[in-house]
């Protein structure tokens, strides 16, 4: 079986405010900031996997 190397990207977003965070640390700081009501359940993580084009010709090894 061939190994396929893929790129991935994670988008970290506040579900309530729509704010997109630069990274996990920024999201954690928002959760820990007592001046906001942001909790861990407000944080959404979307993972996109970018797969190179694959041959679907039906051949087997």
C-alpha cells in the first residue's frame, strides 16, 4: 500500500463571537481571560485535510 502525504490546516474559532484565533495559545488565553465569558465549549476546531489528486483507475497491486 502506498503512503499518501497530505497537508492539513486547523482553523480555531470562537462559536459565539466568530473570532478566528491564530493558534491554540491565543484561544487558551481567551478562555483564561476573566474579562471574557469564553469557555472551552465555545471553541470550535475545523480540520481540513488537503489530499493530492489520486488515480481512481481501479488497478490493484
